[in-house]
C-alpha cells in the first residue's frame, strides 16, 4: 500500500499521505479540475486481471497502475521495461 501511495504522489494524483498507527493511512487527494476524478479498481481478490507485456493499453487519458515483478508501475513504465503484471487500478 505504501508503494502505491508513493507512486500516486509522484504522479501528482495525491498531495501527500500520513501514516497514523499500523493500520491507518490517510491520503490527501488533489482536485484535478473535474467534478470527480475517476479511480476504478480493476483487479479484485475474486477476479484478478493480468496483462501480458505485449497487451499493455496505450490510451491518452488516465493511468493504469500495475503490480509487476519489478514493483508497482504505471502502464508506460511496465511497457518500457517489457514486463506484464496484474492490473490494480485505473485513474482517469
């Protein structure tokens, strides 16, 4: 979870986060000029979604976040490294 928050912070989707205790993490969202930013969870424990390195989507809006053997990456980073993985969420 911490690595995901760090990635979202580096991408500019959140302003920051605070860790309060062992189980509580508070993150501070950023308003991106739309009424509501869309964050969809793609892969769930009951329905995992995996993608091969050759099938990574290239769309102009938003970001796919993947967990790979190289860590938690954006779709572009995973494509550049030539790795596939589990699709965690889409922000756009």
